[in-house]
C-alpha cells in the first residue's frame, strides 16, 4: 500500500515539476547596459512567468571572438545580436535560422535589407544607427557661408570645405576618416557612391564594379575634397571638430552627447549627408544596424521569436535610445515619440536612417572592405591616379569574388 | 607495491594536474591546429576538407601575408637592438655600487612590465592622437605639428608602435641583465684591477663574456616575443593604415576569426613557428659559440 502511495506521489511530483519548469532563454547582446537589460528582462518575465531570460552583455572588443568560439563549440545562445555586416558571414555558414516568413508580420519595421542574404532573411532589425553631417556654424560665418543653408550637394560641399580651409593651415574644411579598416569607406566614401546610384559590387554580387563611372565620379570628388581635409582616425576627427577646427564632418549621433559635455562652446548643427547634385542621386549614408538572430542550434526557437517581438517594440527600443542616443528604433512608430521633440539633432539622425544603405551582404565583405579602404586611402593620402588605383583594386576584389564563387 | 613503484605513482599523481591541463589546453590545440592547417575549415560549422599543402602555398602568394612578414621582421630588427641595448646600459648603471636609490629605479623601470599591454596601448593611442601629448609637446616647442594621429599615417604608424614597445619592454630585460651582472664574482674584477686592467678591458674581457648566457636568453625571448606582437596592433591600429602595421600574428587572427579561414590561419601560425625556430637556432649558434 505504502509503495503505491509513494509511486503516485512521485508521479504527481514529476508532473508538477515538468509543468512548472520554466523555459530558459539565453540572450547575448551588445547594446544594452546592465541596468537597461535588467529592466527590459524583468518586464518581459513579469508578462511571461513561464520564461526565464539569462542575459550576457558582450563587449565590442571581444564579443565577436566569443560568438565565433560559441558557434565552434556548439554552445550558442537562443537570441543573438549581430552587427549587420556580420549577418551574411554567419548565414553563409548555415548557422542561423531563416526567418523570412516572419517579415510580413512586422510592417512597421524598417531595415529588413540589413538582414537579407541570398534572398532570405536571417534576423530581425532591432536598432539602427547611421551617420549625418555635423557643421561648425562659427567657421561657416567666418568663411562667408550661410549657416542656415549647409551644403546639400557634392559641389557645395567641396566649395564650403575649400573656403573654410582657406581660413588657416590648422583649420580644415572637412574631416576625412583614414587609418582604420572601416572608417575610410563608411564615413563617407561608399555612401557617396550609393548616393550616386552606384555600388562597388553588381547586384548579383558576382562582379566588382569599382571601375564604373558612378564609383569613379565619387572617387574624384573625394580626392578633391581630401585636399581641404584633415585625414585621421575617427576619434581624432571628433576631438578636432569639437575643438572648433573642422568645418564639416560626417559622424555618429553619440557625438552630440560628447560635444555637450566635452566641448560645450562649439557652435554646431547637424544636417543630411550631401547628395551628388540637385537633380541626381540621394542623401545616402551608411546604415549601421543591430540584428537579432536565432542560431540554428537553439532549442527554443518559438520562445525566442516571441522574446524578439518584444525586444523590437517601440517601448523597449526607445528605452535603449534614451540611454544610448546614437542608435534608434527600427520601428517607424517611434517617429511620433515625444522624446524626439526635445532632441531635434537626434531626430535628424532618425530621419537620415530612412536614407541609410547597408554594406553589401557578401560573406567575403571583410576582405572586400579592406581592399576598398586601401584604395580610398591610396587616392586621398598618396594622391594616386583615381582610374589606375580603382582599376587595380577592382581586379583584386574580382579575384576575391571569383574565389568565393568557385 | 614496491617502494620505487609507489614513489613513481606519487610522482605521477603530483604531476598529473599540470599534465592533464597541458594535454587538454596545450598539446591538443597544438596538434589540432597542425591537422587543421592542411584543411579548409571555417571553425563555425564542422565541415572540414583536406587540401594538403594548399594553405602553406597560398601564404607565400598572399600579398598581405608578405607585407605582414616584412613588417614583423622590420619590427623585430628595429626594436630588439634598442630594447636590449638600453636594458644593458641601464643595468650596468644600476650595478654601480655608489648609486643610491637602486631599488626605486629598478621598480620604476620594471613598472611597465606589470601593466597590461592593452592598457599601455590605449594610453599611448591617446598620446599619439591629434591633440595628444606628442603633438602638444611639439607645438609648445615651436614645431608645426599636423592635427592627425601618428597612427593614421603609413609612414609613422609602425615606428610609433615600435617606440612604445621599446619603452614598455626594456624594463623587464633590465632586471634580467642586472641579475646576470650580480652573478659575476667580485673577485674577478679585483684580480683584473690588480693586474692593471682598465674599465674597457674589464668590460670586454670579464663582464660581457660572463654576461653572454644572460644576453642570449634576453635576445632569444625578446625575439620570440617580438615576432608574436599582437595586442599592440589589435588595440592601436588594427593593422592599418593600408596594412602598414599588419603583423603575422595579427593577420593570422584576422584570417581565422574575421574571415573564418581557420585552416589558413593555422598554416600561418606554423609558418611563424618555423621562422622563430630557425632564428632562435641561428642565435644559439652565434651567441653560444664562446660561452
């Protein structure tokens, strides 16, 4: 009798344990600090008592290596934040979940092209960051330029840079990023090419098109602009702009907070990135974006999708923007958020996001970007011939593409 | 169990923690990466394809690898004479019995060795920046300084990192050479002086010959360390601008962890191993000849 009671008791205990077991989701991300993440997770767990979120904050210095190692070891999280330029690489390795059938469920989300590779979507756009143009109003006035009408076209930009640089040897018309792997093409050569309706790869990504006229036009403009520019690392450009020695600079929104604390006397404004001419092209900028992905090896894909739906909501993303005002919600609903009324400069970045273009989603983008940066630095630092240089690097990029396709 | 057998078991039991750790975290990765160097392997998914010597041949046809090789040799040749020379000079000065505050100087010179290279690199990145220490000092001294980072120019980036590296490294070698100097018996100097030997003769006939084993050790470990330069490049330049600071270890890291070519990255690592082995053997022959 006692035996039977014990068996029934154990069986009930097991059923209760199984029923009450929480689904544990492992979430790796870069953008939220501990406080923000804890609040976001607490709220989600309160709404979903059967789910427990374990959160790991990755650092930009070591996060990528940790992700690669996790995939190699098969110890992956259920929800993983990836930078938009990384998605194609991981998707090509077949380690991410295809979420293409989810896209229609989120009509308010923009930036889906940032998670697209090989005709499929491999993640949800979460937070978008772009670049806009900062300009020093005092230098504009000194150079006889109208601070109410910043340059809108390439010609106007080069002209303004020339006039500002004429104010003195240590005053620079434009701040041009060099000396780093990404800055030369992100800020701002490649967006200039995109704005000129061109690209460095063909649409099917099988042919290098650095020798196309749209690219060469942008390169000639960039080389001319470099004559009136300071050419250094992005951190230095920010400091030199902050100290009032650069007229125009294309940078990220977090500089606004930085300037207000470190350089409160610098009188500046923000505007859209210039386009080729009044009747051609558009104000393209580089689209940086954070994509939420679900690794293939996750055992909780449905729960992960539900959690991501919550993470990309306006409420959560605006909460992150308020704390990290360099990155903005991927949902267009956020445009009506009252926070932007008090932050007009950040709002320009939010609007610029609509014109932002992501880097080509090619698995060999890392190799391609190095070649592209070398080509740009060659024409602006050593003033090499534009056609010759770009033809040379076009061949090198073509070799990378051919090796990949074979 | 016999006493000797028991002793052997005891010995093995005490050594086993280290042996197990070495086997798992040292030997296995070394052998695994050697095997991987003959394959095409991304590291992310388990697919591995045997390609024979292709990765090794590819390295010598790869323009960036050859630049990295050249830069690494430049770095090694450009830093070791200064690091060792300065360390030797300071160690000799510290060995002077009349010098006061020896311990303070030893600690001061050794200090950079206990600071993480990443921290040192970050501090020096600021010092080299457009409005950093070097540009500010230059301007104050009346030089026309460009408003750009020393690390943003292809001409100055690598020499700037080498300068920092000499500063960060020499203190450690001062201590090693100083210990070597201390181990030379005082009687030899006294005997030489009685025989009428001058300072130069004492230095060349007693100090330097007896210091040779220490100098060999210093040069050998300095060479190995310099060939493996990574954290400075990773933190300060990422190999740029235009690969002007690209070095072998940084490039193999990029190839393995950024481009997902673990096979090729492993092959580069083994090429580096061969280079270091050959150079160390040459050094051993040259420097140990008369020891």
